[in-house]
């Protein structure tokens, strides 16, 4: 019998491995964290079976599908699963807990393994994610680290974590630094994958202790902060960071080395600000970039673009609990700031 999903995240399940038998493109879009992909139909095979089912004959489609599943299952048994012992117990799922996972699980059971499927498959898992991150209020004490661009918010979170605090690095999960200049070399995950990675990290936090999060808009690049977390951030406590402009500009040049060293990437980022800045200022910024005067460029961007934008952000509903002043944004300075931030919340 298929098993029903317990409360997310999936913990203490009596299984050694979770197997996603959907096609690679389905797995790439999103999957249960920790699952491995052993597709019983490739993307092309799935399309072929689906087309046959709709346009030709349902029985023929099932027969073709069964042959392909058997062939692919054999390849998995002789390949990735060849070293699994007799006591191995897998949990298998497909899109809706139907024929793909059922067929593969039957084969695994015939081998002698205690395999089971997830009732409702990936769709049941996704519904549970939405219920948790969209429909259920978040019972966590969120503390926002707020401050203008270049005040070291992300690095401060790392220091808070080293000092024993609970942190949630949304930019790290989103593969984006949260600004026009914030893209990472690797692409962002999709929204569903972002949420699947976020959920277990949230669940692992202790609800009796504060969780430090960088103050963000509800959009991080192409991704959205899920509603339950965004609502908690909207009523959060706030610690404000302050730092001298010169130190912030210098810090940005070390934070974005991949961008500063690549004129082909930097030029379009500056051009993306044309709707917000006068033409002569944009041209002056391009000149600073061409001359390699990156600290001066960073100072200009902070003073004329990012600080004015930051000062327009509405902050109603949030409670300021203190300010931390940084001097030079070195590691020692940020380590001291982390200790102060923890003290402001009573977390030390």
C-alpha cells in the first residue's frame, strides 16, 4: 500500500533512500530534498508514450510504456542499484503515485526489497509544501539584519552562524545577491526548487530562539519569498547596520570580484540603471569602470542609486531593537558586530 506523507520536512522515515522515477526534466524542476533520480521513462520516452496515448491507442501506449519501464528498470538494477544489499528499503515516487512508481516498485519488491510508494506522488509533496509555506503562519521569531548596500549583511550572517546563532541565508538559497549587480555565476533555481530547499532549513531551526535573516524585498532576482516567511519578515524585529561610505565601497569591490574583473558583465549591469539615472551619470560610471576605479564606482552607486532606493523602502510593522555600527567591515569588525547583534536579541 502507498504510504501517506507525514508532516514536512520528511524526517525519521523508515527508508534508506528516496527515489524519484520521473523524467530528468521533472526532477530538475523540483524534487523531494535528498531524492535520487532513476527515471523509468526519459523525457523523449515520456513524450512518445503520451503522444501514443492521446493520438493513437491507449492500450498500445501502455504496452510501449511497460516495455520502456522494464528496460530502464533493468539498467538501474545493473547500474546505480547494483551495490544495494538485501536489507535496503527504498521509497519511490512519480508525478502522482501512479503507474511509473508503481511499476518500478513492483520490480524492486520482486527482487526482495521492501519498497513502497508515496500516496499521491510528487503532487502530494508539492501540496504539502504550499500548505506549509503559503497557508500556515510561520511560528518563528525572525530578526532582520537591515542596512544599506555594502554594509556586509550577508557576511554578518555567516559570522552570526559561527557564533552559534540561527541564520537563514535567502540569497545563498536563491543564488542571487538581491540587486541589479547581484547575479551569481550559476543560474537561479526555479521557484519550486527554492521552496523545497528553504523548507527543511526553516524546519530545522529552534522556535524558541531567534532566526536571523537579511532584510530583502519579496523578490530575490526571479524568485519570490514564500508568503508565510514574507509575512513573518513583515512583522519582524530589526537590527540596523551603519558603516562609512568609503568602507562600504571598498567592501563591495571584494564582494563582487567576479563582476569587477569582467567588463562584459559589468557594462550591461550599469546600463540596466538607465531608467533610473541621468545619461551623464551613467556615462561617468562607465568611464570609472573602464579605468578600473571600482571603489569610486561603488561609492557612486551607493550614494546615487542604492541609498536613495533603500531609504524609500517602507518599514511599517517592524520593530527596531537596535543599531550596530561597523567601522571598516573587516572580518574582526564583522565578528564583533555579530556578537553585538546576538546580544541585542538576548541570544547570547
